[in-house]
């Protein structure tokens, strides 16, 4: 009984010590918990501030941003609304994708170029944007909810600037090459001039010979028999002079070489001109591009001149004509050439009719399954009927300082794509139209 | 050292020996324990206290300190697999798991406890053999050995663990050659 009691007391004592230790541990745990709660609260406050800061930053950024998870669009900044013309905040991702025509990826990090089409007051406006998807997770798993940030930057101006610079560089290249070509042609012409001078000496000598022989013949016919000796002496003198002149002409036996040199020079000039034509041809690489966008870009390249002439530009574009697969640069060259010609035609008419309001119409129409027609029509000085076909011939121009190369080059380009190009005009001061028909897609 | 190591040690002593032994070693060492032997799993304590407790247990049980610490390591690995299953579930073998300790588990632990002082494990894999070099500011290479063996038990694999002391008896630097049998 005593043993049991002692055992019981030992157990109670042990339990008391354990309880005491547990109580101390609990107190410490509570203290730590309180400390951790405070730390958590402070961290939470910091996170809220950080969140607010980031949201303000995103709202103020000039690039469009949208945050979404696999199902819903969580947030959109004002730049996005301004660029895309709508705010999909709160909408489903599927609906937003359908409305924007843009895939909203969730992984991995990816970049894509996208076009936004918006109907402006006079024409459809196309904005090119660079879209980047940034998954806000370290490791992607199909089942876990995760967010993605989509960033879109308007790169239309950059593309236009690139095109302006590319075009300017192309023109500068042509100018530089032309100067070099003219220099080479000048050298050849100098050589040819020397040959021509040598050849030019021959006719007067032949003329002198003809004159001397004619005179000797005349005197010989008029002479009496008694003058035979004197006649023989004269004939001898004439013969000697003839031999001398012929000998002189023999000295010009290089004549054939001079003629060969002239021929060679002409041939060489022809070669140089061919080389120039070949090198001046723009890049004919076939690319897929948006046709209305290309027209806008081309117009923007010469916007300043259009404004200078106060010309109204009217677009009547077939909405069915969007993506084409054609050489873009030569297309820009051709359209620009048409518009420049139209501007100059309007300018010429303005010289006679000061109050005339210039107008250029750009019209597109899809024809059949894989073809379209582009018309650039103006109300300028017009083209005489007999010149309607000639204007596409190299060197033919209506302009005082024209080279006659622009429309010829356009005709070559259209021909290379199995297209058609022709001009229409009712004559003087009746305006003119350039009409081109091309395939929508050509094989690369 | 994290409090969970202390609380798990006391629990192991209570389970494998008895609550009386646990009480006895705490009582005997209490003069050298700042905490008086009260531990909570969320606290942080000086590792010397664990050394003192193990020494006392060794004196009471007549089992060498290293053997006790290794046994505790095996017990701790089992408890970790219950308390933190996500670290164990991602891989299918002991060697894969041990390889992930330094470059995955410890990184996650650091995120949770930025001030934690963790041992370092350098590994070199050669098929079914793993060379694992432990280095720490604390003398717990025997605990590391127990954790390695305990991990093998979790994955149901038999391992041969050879230990080469690189610390001249200090117990803080050891090379383990672990072979799956």
C-alpha cells in the first residue's frame, strides 16, 4: 500500500513537472505567436502598399496591360482600353479572345505581333502591336490557378519610321549609284569623242582629193596636144598629191579600230544602264501583309506633300481585301509612284485653275477568288488619248523633269506578277486613273 | 536550432524509453539548460541544449551518444515525412530525395525561416551510389546519418551508409557514401 502511494506520488510529481514544462512552453509559444502575428500584420501592410504601388504603376504605364488567369480577365489598365478600344475587365478569357481576335496564352513566355483594326471616320485604321505574355508563376502546372500578364506595345510608328528610313536609304542608294554610273558613262563618252575626232578628219581630206582630181581632169580635157608635156607634168603633180593624200588616209588605218571602239563604248553604256535598272529594282521578296495598312503607310510617307497641295484623299476600300502575299516594297514603290503622279497632275491643273480642289481616290475591289483591282484616280490635268499607252514605255514622260522610269518600272513589276496595268483618262483637265489588277497571293 | 528538433527528441525519449527517463534527463541537465527543458516546436533554441540532453540520456541508458543521435535522426526523418509530406512525395527514391535536400528543400525552408542556419550537403551521383558531404557549424553528422537511414526507410529501400569523418572528431564535417542495395 505504501509502495503504491509512493509510486502514485512519484507519478503526480512527474506529471506536475511535465505540466509545468508544457505550460512554460505554451507561454513561449503564445509569445512567439503574438510576435509572428505582429510580423504578419506588418508584412501584410507592406504587401498592400506594394500592391497599391504596383497597381498605380501599371495604371500609369503608357503600354497596354491586362492581367488574367485561366478563366477571367482580372484587371486592365487605361492604356489597354485606349489601344484596344474596350475594357474586358471581369469578362471571361474565352469571350475576350473572341472579341479581340487575339489568343491569350498562359504559358510559356511568348511574343507575337498583332494588328488591331478600328473603323475611323474616313477609313479603317490598323494599329500594329507587339504582344508579350508573361506568366506570373515559377513552375507551370495544368491544374493550378495562375495569372498571366499580357503587355501590348504600339509599334506602328516604329514600323512606319523603319519604312521611311528604308525607302530613304533605297533612294539614296539609287542616287549614289546613278552618280557612279554617270561618271562611268562620262569616261566612256570621252574615249568615244577621241575616236570621233579622228574619224572626223577623214571627210575633208577626201574632199580635197576629189577637188584635186576633178581639177586635173578638167584641165586635161581642155589642153591642146602641144601642151602634152605640160599636161603630163600636171597629171604627175595631181597623182603625187593623190598618193600623198591617200598615204595620209592610210595613216588613218586605225579608222576601223576607232569604229570598233565606238561600238564597244555604246555596248558598254548599254550594259551599265542594264546594271543600273537591275540594281535599282527594289527587294522583290514576297511577304504576307495587310493591304489597307500598306496603303496607309504609303500615304503617310508622302503626307506632307499631300497637305502642301491641299489634296483631298478619299479611300474606298473593299473590306474583303485584307491579307495579301506579294512583294511589299515594290508595291509601296508602285502605289507611291501613282500617288505622286496624281499629285503632280493636280498641281499642273492648279496652274491653270487656281481654285481647283485636288482630289485623289484610292479604290480597291476583290475580283474573283484570288485577284484584286487597285485604282488610283485623280482630277488633275489628265492624259491625252494618244499617250495612254505610251506612258508605260521607258523614257516616256509628261513631266518636264520626269525620267519616264516610274510607270515603266510599275508596268514591269505588274507584268512580273502576271497582272494588268492600264491608264484611263478623258483627255486634258479631265483627270486620270491608274488601274492595276494583281493576284492576292503569289507563290513564294 | 528549430524547436521541433527538441520537442521531437523529448517525444522520442518518452516513446522509446519512458516519460520518467525523459523527465530524469531534463531534471539532471536543467542547471545547464537556459530554457529549463521547456520547448515548443515553433521556438528556436541553442543546439548545445540538445547536446546536453543527449549526453544525459547516454549516461542513463549506457548507449553511446553517436548511436543515440543516429537513432534520433531516423525518428526525425519519419516525423518529417508526416509533417512535411510534400518534400517526400515529389521524388520516388532515397537517392533522388537526398539529392534534392540542398537545392530544393533547404531553399524552401529558407523562404519560411530566413534566419535558419542550415547544414550544407554537396552531392555527387554515380548510378545507385551517392556521395554526400555534410558540413555544418554544429556537430550533428550522426544526426545526418540517421536522417539518411530514415529516408531509406520511408522509400522502403535498403541502404548501405559508409561515413568518413572529415572533421577530426568534431562531428561537423562528414562524407557519406550511400549505396542502394
